[in-house]
């Protein structure tokens, strides 16, 4: 149980186009999901916290108009990279909170490698 | 197939007890290794990382980890835990892809509960 499906696993897009990444909890409801990105030789950096039915909370320095997050249901959150540029090329990964309560555990998706050419 | 295995899903310790969380991975090629912690209600934070050099890595809050290449392991240790260490701990492996670029794989996490 507690599976998080993230799609696509890899995407190559042209500069200026938009890309949508999906993060879906398959067998549980996730009121909270986190979106992270990772550059080579660095650790994960939190981009935003996505809460079902409300606006996402973005970390400082993350452009909310560029990285659109929609958490319209308890099992799906999407990250759309709008007008992508080569510097947006990165590894993006989501995690979903699988249990309620203070000590709720988290499950990670398999990640998406975005390459903007 | 590439994978990361964390041996214990739940660990309960008393304060001042020693901690060791196991992490084994399967990934061809040179890898970078991470341990992250997620405190209740918060997002992921980096505890420590190994890229190269001394296989014994020291991180924040008294944590350390040892990379044993022959065993494909990167176990996390702390000599004396505190109640505030109650959290979920994730081991992650970052490695190259044949097609170029890199990928990060997470273990399933170990939930640590420290009794006061």
C-alpha cells in the first residue's frame, strides 16, 4: 500500500512550452503533497506545499506564476512548468502525506526528469 | 532494478539510546547518498550527504552515516537520541542514467519514535 505514482518519469520539451507533471496517490487520500526539485550534486529543495482545495504555499524564490500547482482532489496534485527554459531542467519529485495526525508518514513519487532544449 | 531498502519501518527507542537505521541500495555506477529527516507536520530536511571522500559522514544534530561500498550500504547512526529526534527518516540514492542526467530514488522511510 501507500503508492504514489508520478508521471511522466522523463520529459523533453522545447523552450517556451509548458509541461505538466502529475502526482497521484493510488491507494490513499493525500490532503498534503510536497513538490521538490533537485539539481546535480545538490540535495532536494522544497518548492511548494500543496493542500487539497486551497492555494499552494510556495517557498521563497519560487515563482508561483511559473510553477503552477493544482491540488483539485484528494488523490491528485499537478505541477505545471509554464514557459519552460533550459534553466528549469531539473529532477522534480513529489511526496504525499499518507496518514492524518501529527506523525503522518510520507511516500515519495518516482520523480520526473525534465530537460528543456 | 534500481532500489533503496530501509530495513525498519518503525523504530521505538528510549531517550539516550543509540540509533542505527539501515539503508541498502541497488544502483549501478557512481552514486550520491543522502539521509533526510521529516519532522511531524514539516517538509523534508537534509541531515547529511555523501558524494565522495571520507566514507564516514557527519551531519547535523549529531547524526552520522557510513558508506560501505562493498555492502551497498549507508546506515545512519546517532549515539544518543533525544525526544526531539522523533520523525520520519528517508534514505535516498542519486545516480546517473544511461540516457543521461540523473535520478533520485527514495527508501520507504523509517518512522522513529523516541520515548521521553
